[in-house]
C-alpha cells in the first residue's frame, strides 16, 4: 500500500462514521473497498466526470471487491465521496469533510 493510499484510508477511517450514507450496523472495514475504488478511480480516470465513468467504477469495484459484504448500490455513495475528495469537489469551507490535499 502506498503512502497516498495509507493517508486516504486513515482519513476515511476517521471520518466514515460521520458520513450520511454510513450504515451504523456496518464497520469502516465494510466500506474500505468502496473508498479505495473511488480513490483509485479518481487517479485512473483523471479528467472524467464521475457520471461518465460510474459504470467503469462499478466494474472495478465488482472485480476487485468480489465477495464484499457491501453491494454496489450501497457502496456507491462511499465511492463517490472518495472520488469527490480526491478530485477537489469538496470545498475548503467544508472542514468536516476535508479539503483537497492530493490524496
């Protein structure tokens, strides 16, 4: 795992429970593959809009997270949150969600 991935995982581990889509019955570990998919997808599909590559991300998630307890429809908000964070969509005025920091 790269330093970049380690930082992203640490961020989401700390902030996961505060997310509106976080199912209180599921731990961060259930969502970790979704965050990883969004993080890696933002780097892989640079310059694309989320809506343009959502199907590709779903395939990436299914391929790399086969057997996950979290189906795509539940994983999608976490994937998008990680994508948005890396892509700079989260504004600096939103301190609870962080600012674009390159990871």
